[in-house]
C-alpha cells in the first residue's frame, strides 16, 4: 500500500463534459426485437437491481455518500475505450451525482455544485484530475475521497493527483492535513465505514467536566496518511541508469520525509524494509547508523557516475535528518546497479515509498506514530 507514483506534465486534456441531442433521420421503421438493447421490447420491465447492472467489461464504480455517511460504490458505464477516456466517463457520472432512485434510497454526494473534473492524463498509474467550475477546490475530505476512490476503481489507475489550472493543489487528507502529493485509495479507506458517533444515552448535563485533578481524555489524531512497516518494493523502468544527485531530509507534520533526487535514463525502483542491522553491500561490514531501528533503502536501476556522465551527490554523509523518528541517513555504496542507504530511526514506524517526477526523485515518509 505504500507504493505510489505521480505523473509528469505530459498528457492530453480530456474534459469531462456531457452533451445530448435528438437524432434526426428518415421516417420511423420497425426494429427487430433482437436489435433492441437491454430487453426494452419486453412486455414488462423487471425492477432495477441495486446497483444498476453494467457489462463487466464496461463497469466502473462511482462512490456516493450513503445515509450513514459511509461511501458506497455504485456501478456506472465507463465504456470500453482507453483508460483515460473511461476515467473521463466515470468522473462525468460521479459529478452528475446519484440518480433519482439512488436519492430515494438516501444516497447523496459531497461534491460541490458546479464542479467540473477533467482528466489531464495517466502516467505510470497516477491520474491527474484537473478541477474547475464554481467551486474547483473541494475542502470536504469526503468529497476528495469520492474522487480518489472512484478514479482508482478503474484498472490501471493506482493514485490521483489533483490540480487546478494545471497546477497541483493541496488536498485534505482524512486527518485534515493538506498535501499536494498523489493520493492513494488507502489514504481514504476510512470513509468506507460509517463515522463513529458519541453515545446519546447520557444527558449532556451528566457528563463530568474535566478538572485539574481529572484531565479529560487525549484526542485521537489520525495519521496524515495510511502506511505500515512491511517491506515495500517497486521495479525500475526498463533500461534505467540513474545517479543520485541530492539527498535531503526533514520533519513534517506527523511524519519525517527523506528525498533521493536522481538524474539519468529512466526511473529507479526500490526495496525498502526494516533490517536487524546495517551492513554494507559487498563487504558485509557493519555500518554505524544512529537510532534503535534501521530502515534500509535499496535503489535499483542505478548506474556508476562514470557511465551516466552525471555528477553524484557529494555530501554531507551521513545526512542529518532532524526528524522525530528518522535521525540520519547513511549512504553506503553502489553495487551491481543498486545503491544502498540506511535510515537510522528511533523505532520501526510505518512508512511509505513513492516516486515523483520533474525532477525525478524517490520519497520515503515515516510516520511519527504507529
């Protein structure tokens, strides 16, 4: 679930618009019963099942808001064309909102009225969706969840980058934190279950007020993104030969971030996992890394600077992190097309790894809690 990719600037803009018209032609003629779609010539129409049936090859899922405020998928026809065209059809159906029958069953939408969504392109599994209209930047976390979960219901779409006027926008995560990074469906999985509600059995006047001697409960703060501590891997693009040109680390709200910027041919892959101890690749010697836990990051598709012709990162090494969890980054060496680095951490916290472009870089983010 940690895997995440972001697309570059290229991509054809496919506006999500709808139009209808009445065809004109010759005098009416009889149509064979075999040519009437979906059994419209039947003497009586059976009640429509819920959700609406759509051929499997054309099915997409528009996520709507249920009566209990949980998001629920409803089948929509997204056609059989290329993925970006299908996504445009699916977003058009989502923006149109629930049908009359669905509204009668309590379904609604959190998307603002007048919202327009356009598909700017899909690159390496990340779809860029440009928002415009009367209220182009939805502040509702549930509305963003509808967009992300709907888009990623299509095969070939793994993440969503929201833009406005072609520029990335900061979207709210379930925790309320804002990010302009690509959004994963796992980030918004919390909206698939009804929100917990306080018990109404006790009278408000019976609730004791906290005092200095009896402090109230500490509020639960949701993490800024969904992650875990399991190994995370991704393959390099075919023929990749990159050089790491910069390494930087810093503390963010709720997590620490380490960025490996690269240049060269193709895009790198990675293997990230916690290891019992840091050992240098090739020699196997122990490497001194600060912290009680070691997150090893192996970048793949790496070439020697003499082969790529690109000046490598020149330090400092170790890289000071100054994070709540990540204390420093130690760069080991390049060995057989791989570059090994060690993130010294205070504990084995959940993490995620993803790739960004323009410039190309691999990002590691480690949660402060978990």
